[in-house]
């Protein structure tokens, strides 16, 4: 099946390679010409613009958009709306906000173009293992493009999962990422507790490796953690700065809007904020109050 791929970053490029490996005809575009050249060397038809990409695709066209969420996705989808014809399909495989996906689906529908919002999980391992896909939009558009989803998904998944109307694919992926925040935080706290019991001299790498087999907390995240401890037993090569992509925030926003409690996810997000602060004002205010009402000892900043 023929598919246009817009966005050849790490995940987009790997998805294109997986499609090429299954004999799909991939027409590829990225603002970075080096990325286009690299994929062309592996069998893709590289082009220099969206206009060229659309011209090279046979009708009905399918264009998979794999660009950063926000303004870039908005601009790309808007440009495609002016280039595509009724019956064509745009698939957004990035981490877009589901509310934006609903809006984009409505906008493209005015042009007769189908929009599928595809939550995509799998990271750098997806090229070999396949991607976990959750797809929202018109069912007929999903069925028409199922050969693409079947190639990208793991064999056991056989085409990902069609979940519902526009926005539902990205909503499901948003909640997935919120759960991921909570799982990661729980593992991080647990290993910190293990390391804090210094008189036991616990081997974190050995414990992580042991938990991978038969334990009720075994998971792919634990597999990756075990590998990291093997490479760097005390994780001394890293700092504790942890960024967030935005989906954890959107998950917490949804929990507030729907009045559904999600305390673990919310606290995990707050811990990421805390990891990016050094000597924050809030902590200093706590020290100041404790000193003021009780005369408790405080630690002064350097130079005072």
C-alpha cells in the first residue's frame, strides 16, 4: 500500500522503515533534507515539499503526519487540507491533544478528507518490536488503511485497536502516558528506598534483574531499568532532571474536568516539576516558617 510520511524524526523515520520493510510504497518528506536522503537510500521516494508529496501519491491518498504536537501539527494539517481531495486520509500519529484532534477532524471533514488520530507507543524499540496503536476517527477510514496499521503494530495486535470517533485515539494514548508517569514514579521511589538502606549494601541491578522474572511488578519499564543499572549501577551519569511532554498534564486536566480522581498520576507529574528545581522558594519558605515559629535550626545558603 502507498503512504505519504511527513516527519522523519526518530520515531517517524523508524515507522517509515518498518513500512518499507513490508514492501509498502513510502513517499517521504521532512524539512531536513538529510532525513529525506537517508530514507531514500532505503527505498523511499523522497520529495522536497508537501505539494510534491501529494502529487506523487495515487488517489485515494493517505498521508501519515509524524511531527511535534501543537503549532507544527496544526500548520501541517491545514496545509494538507488545501492540497488533498475528498476521499483522502490524514493520519496524525504524534502526541496531539485529543481536543485538537477533534477540531482537526471536523475541519478536514469539511473538505471531505478523513482524519484518523493515532496514539502511538513503542519508542525507539518500535522499529523491531512494532508499535502499540490506538486509532480514532471514521471506521471506514480505519478499515481502508488497516494494511498500514497491521504492518506497524506487533503481530499479536494485528492492526492496532480502533477505539472510536475523532479524538478517542489520542485520548486513549494520553491516559496511557499518564499511567506511565505513575509507574515510572513508583519504580523510582522504590529503588531510592532500596539504596537508602545503606547498611544492607543492596545491589540494585541484581534486584531489578531478579524482579524481571516471576514478580508481580515485572514489566518492560523494569526491563529497561535493569539494563540501566547494569550499565551504571548508581546512575551517576545522569542528573535528576526529568522533563514532561505535556500528556501527563492533559491527563490531570481531564481528571479535573471529569471529576475522576487520579492522585497517583497527579503526584507523579508534580514530582517531575520538582525534579527541575534547584533550591526552590517553596522549600526555603518552609524552612523560614519552621525557624520563625519554633526556632528550629536552618541551613543557610552559601555566603551567609
